[in-house]
C-alpha cells in the first residue's frame, strides 16, 4: 500500500508540473494575443490618421463647389512704358564661298541636262553633286 501512495504522489507531482507548463503556455498565448490586438489597433489608428484628412478635403471641396454667378469684368490696366533698346550684337563670321555652281554657269558650260555628255561635263568641272532644277 505504501507503493500505491508513493505512486499517487508521483502522479500528483507530474500533474502539477503539467499544469505549470499549461499555465505558462496560456500566459504566453495571452501575451501574444494582446500584442496582436495592440498591433491591430495601431494599424487601425494609422489607417484612420491617413484617410481622414483625405475625406475631409473631399467634403470641403464638395461643399465649395456650389454654383455662383459670374463676377463683372475689371477695367483694363494702363499700358506700361516702352523699354530701352538693347545693344547690338556682334556680327557673325562670314561663310565661305559656296561650292555649288550657279544654274546659268552649268547650262552655259555643259548644256541642257538631257544632252549627251552632260554627266561627263559635270564630273570634269568638279560638279558631281549638282542637281539641275
């Protein structure tokens, strides 16, 4: 019978240890839930703080959008005085002589564009890129 009592006390100790572990787990889960609740509340607060100004400005814009009559035109203002003339700018550098021949020179030298030897005449005179008008 003594063994039975000893066995019961061991069971009681095991039960007490299990209860301590369960209580510890419950305390931690309650802390986790309270952290979750706090984070959820912070999220809701941040969302509200972000959206309330946007809705407030929308309602203000809506309230001020009522139709009103047009105001009368104001009188024209007086003309301002003319400003002084600016100084003349420096002259630009002159461009070199043009390599393109005058149409009259080409016609006088090589003849009409449809004549024989026209292309050879242009090449001989250095006018390869010349295009007749």
